[in-house]
């Protein structure tokens, strides 16, 4: 070693250091942790599997879609939150929507390009659909009755309801004395001033917040107790169960805040649905 | 108890836990880096490396060893990704694309852990363990060693050396990070994190669909991801994934792990310079800025001010039910105040001002409390700038901890401060100047600018979190952000080590009536002020065009 030039010696030491540390930190450490975890916490370490009828049906930590092959909600099950992971609850392509808080204008399909619904319209559409499913009002602030974002593009003497393509009827007839038009295909409204219109929907809306938003992971296994309560009458009716029985099951599968202050109360949807199936 | 009250209890409990860990961990780290004895495994390692643990290095020798180690690391991480299909546990995944592999190698070696890839569909288990998780440990240990070298510069007198890089590296890993990580990994598994070597296995769901449940050595990587303020998630959605962050208390523990070393290092600093109160002063600066950052992020997120959160009724887009808005905001603040960059909720969907806070936290320069090691050395540089400013005001030669701040020291400190703003603003300008790069934005308008500004802020400050709507796995962004990460890490490190060398060589000046006391609340206030003014002057115009324009429209 002594006769090697300094830079070479230094890099050889670096290489050896990395090799030694890779064996220690990259192999021994994770494998030892795996071994011990498998012995001490076997179920957790392997993904908290949930079994029914003698087979794995998923993980209690990973949410699932309770929809049929066409994506329609299966009415006898409690529904999970909207998900941006793949086609919904796909653990091999986890994702959030990443849409911003002022993403309120839809991009209509044009010239072979697929359009894109704004986050606001997605929220409004989900709210409307959930309202219909549960038999309550799906109205929300900043949403039109037909379930898109209530947003105007305002020009000096023109106003356009930009998320309502013609021939839709705009959600308001006039804005500051100017007649509101529907959005014509191919017209560019980018230059107008964006004015979201709150409307007179009640706060809080009947459909809770978690029912109309996608989670961070796209795999959220929980819904809020409020969303579970909203769904209880439908599930009870569909299954011919007394409402009190369904509510008791919700109660059983609700986790409160840990130590009274960590996290938020949440209902595990897969476990709840499984309990219903098992009667 | 309401959401807000519970959220405040959550923050208070974290502060109490950090306060309890502060003295024992800070003192322990002080002993680790000043001890003169070597354990048996350490001696074996030094023999394998062919280095003499007693041989002290000049700042230049220290820097060269550090750079050699980092260069070798980049090559190894790159190689392991490119060859993963020929190695075991690849899960049948192909080699990682060249520009993504290069970006990821720089990203993990620089403690940034920016991810232009999606973990579950790109990296096999061996790549995660032997390439990425190894760098989670060693890049953190490198950061700590630089901080300790700077502290030695203050503590030593008429000395030509600042320590031995190999000894600091090995001790940081063996005596600090590894023991905590090992215990922490098992605790996290107890909370529900997975720790296995399985490939995804398919199950039939209740409604008859299929779902592939993923596996992996997650807990062992998760714990060091937080403890080493790295932030690179095993899966694409990072700590929002239930297998990475299963329950509210694992969320609490992860925030604790993120913050515990950066804060405790101020105690180590006080110990090593022989004046604990100097460490408390630096802690106070970090604490004030951090608490303000956490509370403001909470206020903005809980108030939900913007059209979509108003329509929803809460800023729940991109957040998990089990964590809720407040705990997510606290995590978001902690991860951006340190150079961690892990996320348990998606900053792109935060309210305009909540999102701005995550950016502002990074723009502080990752000093409150910052990354492991890098937070302490960044804050000490700001303290040096502060005594210089104060010295100008009263017309005296500035000094800090008995060392004169002369032209050479202040030049190094100023250059240190300038590196990241140059990278952030020039990088953002280049991206905005090209239609092709602008096309990577998911959102339009001011929010689109925020996505790009966030990306360059995150890369240059070695944070690694993202406004994740931006499509960054393109060759241009991989290269540009990779360069920002490399320059944003190693240029400041070289400047800090040079500063350490020049301080160590000085003889201490005795305290006089004209010496500015650097342990009083007055000094704490001045450092906070200098930090905020420097950041505001540098970044306010850019923020005004992005999140502020969005929030006020």
C-alpha cells in the first residue's frame, strides 16, 4: 500500500469502506431485522393478511374497491374513498392525484387529445354520485347541480360557465348583469378572469370530505365514521339487517385517536365488510 | 376533543419527547465523536480499510476522503441499479433506465432521496437494501462528520487538523445510527410495517377482483429513512403507504425520528466546545423557526383556504383518514424543515399557503433543525454571518466562540449561503424558459410554477420531497436536478470544511468587554432575523409568482 500514489490509496480505502458497510448495512442489518421481525411479529411483517373462507382476501392495512366489474358500487358493501392508485386501490402503482387546490377548470377533449377533469369537478361529481347512492343531497359549495365545478370565466361583457359544455344550461342565468353562456367547443377562455361561485349549498355538506377526495396513498383502508354512518342505512336495507346492528358493527371497527390525540377516528372498510359477510 | 386541539396535543407530545431525548442523545454523540478508544469491530473495519484511526487529517485531507467515498458510492449505487436484473431478489424487474439510475445514485449519496422513479415498479429488493438503504446510513453519517469537523474547528486552537473522516464515518454508523435503527425497525413492525423478502402476491378481493399485495424489507429501510433525514420511500407514495406508515403512532414515531438527531446535535456542539449555553442558543434559533413553521403549516391546512378545500370542507385531498389534516401538516412541516423529504400526504394538493410553507421551510436552507449534521453546520454558518453583521454595526472585529471572523471566514460563509439560491433560481429559470420542460407540469397557472420551483428548491437543498404532479423522470429533469443535488451538497461541504480548517488554525482570542455574547436571547433573535431576512430577500419574488399569487387570487 505504501508505494501507491495518494489519490489511488484514498479511493481504494473508499471502495473498501463501501464494501464493508454494504455487507453490514445492506445485507446483515436488513436480513437480521427480517429474521427477528418474522419471529416476533409474523403477521405484521408479512402484511397483516385478512382471511375469509380459508383464503387470503387482502390486507387489513390496504384498502380495496368494493365495485363490480364495470366500476359501479356494490350496494351491499360499504364503499372506500376515491383512489388515484392505478385503476383504484392498485398496490403496484400507488399514487395521489397531485392536483392543486385551485385546479378548477376542466380541459375538454379536443383533436384526439383526451380531456382532463379538474379536481373541483371530480369532487363535485363524486359528491353527486355519493348523494344519489345514499339518497341524500350531493350538493356542495362551488358545485353545479349537474355535478361539475361552478366556475365562470369573466370577460368585460361576457361570462362563460367554463365547465359546462354546450348545450348545457349554465348554473346561473346572469353574473353582474351579464348573461352567462355555456362553454362552446374549441373556444379558448384562458384570458378571462376565473371566478368560482360558491352557491348556496349547506355547510357541512351531507356527503363528508373523505368521500369526495382521493387519499395520499391511493390505498387508504379507512373512511371517516361520518361516511360510514351515511352508508349504514343503504347497507342495512340491502342486507335486510336492522340499522342498529349495522351501526354496532361500525362501532366495533372504528379506531379512535390513539391516546386520545394521535390521528383521527377511522373505520376499517375491508374488516367491516367482512364482518357483514360473516353475519 | 376537536381536530385542532388533538393536533396541538400531538405537537406538544413531540416537543416533550424531543426534550427528553435531547440531553442523553446529545451527550452520547459528544462522547462518540471525542472518544479516543476504538471498539473491536471498529478496529477490524479500520484494518480492512487500511487506514490508521489515530492519524488526523487536515481539512483538505478530510474533504478528499469524503469526496472519494461519495464518488465510489455514486458508482456503486448506479451499478447496482443497472445490473439489478442479474442479481438476486430483482422481482423480475428490468435494469433501471440510465438517466433515472444516475439521478437516483446522486440523490441517495447526497442525502436528498429525490425520487424520479416509483419504488414498487422500479427497484428490486436487493437494490433497495444494498444500494439505497446503505446510502441512507452513510450519507447521514457523512453529514454528521462534516458538522463535527466544523465544531472541532471552533474547539481546537493552533491545530492543522479537523479529525479523521473514516473514524467519524464508521462511528456515526456503528455507534449512533445502526443501534437506533435496529430497535426502531422492530418497533415499526410491531406497528404494522412489513419486513419480508416476498414478491407481490395476488389475492382475490371480496368483490371478486384481484389485488397484488406487495412485500419487501420496508421497516428496516423506513426507520433509517427518517432517522437519517433521507426521505426516500420504499414505495412511490412514501410514508402515506400503509405498509410504510401503518397507524397514527408510527406516524408520530417517524416525525420524532426525523427531528431527534438534528436537534440533539446542538447539545453535542455545546459539549464539544465546552460551553453548553452556546448549544442552547443554537437550539433556541432552530426551535423558534421550527415551531413557527409547524404551527403556520397547521393553521393554513386546517383553515382550508382555497376553492377546492372549501368545496370539500377540509383539505383532505392527498391525505389519509387515519392521520387527518393536522398530523399530516405536522409531518409535512417536519419533513421540509429537516432535509428529509419523506411525505405522508401530498404537498401538491395542500392549500396554497400550506404548500408555500413547505417550500419556505426548505428555503430557510434546511437549518431549522435541518438534516442530520447539515442542519448544524448550516446554522453555525448563519451564526458566523450574524456575528459579522453585528460586528459591522458596532465597528468591532467579529468573533464567535473565541475565533475571529476575518475576511477568509466570512467569504467562505457567504459563498456557502449563496450556493443554494443560485442553483434554485437559475434551475427554475432554465426550466421555465423552455416550452418542453414546462410541459412537465401537471397543474397550470401559478401552481405550475410552484411545481417547478419546488423541484429545484427540494433538489438544491437536498430535501427530496416534491410537488409530485411534475413529471420528472425525463432525461432533462433527471440531469438538471441531479446536478443541483450534487452541487447543493458537496460545494457547501467543501466550504464548511475549509472554514473548519481556517478556524482550527487560529489561536483563540480572549473574551473582552466588546465581545458579543452569543448565548443570550438577543443573539438568538439576531440569528433568527438574519435567517429570515436573507431568505425573504432571496426568494420572495419567486414565491410571489407561485403560491402567493395562487393564494391571493
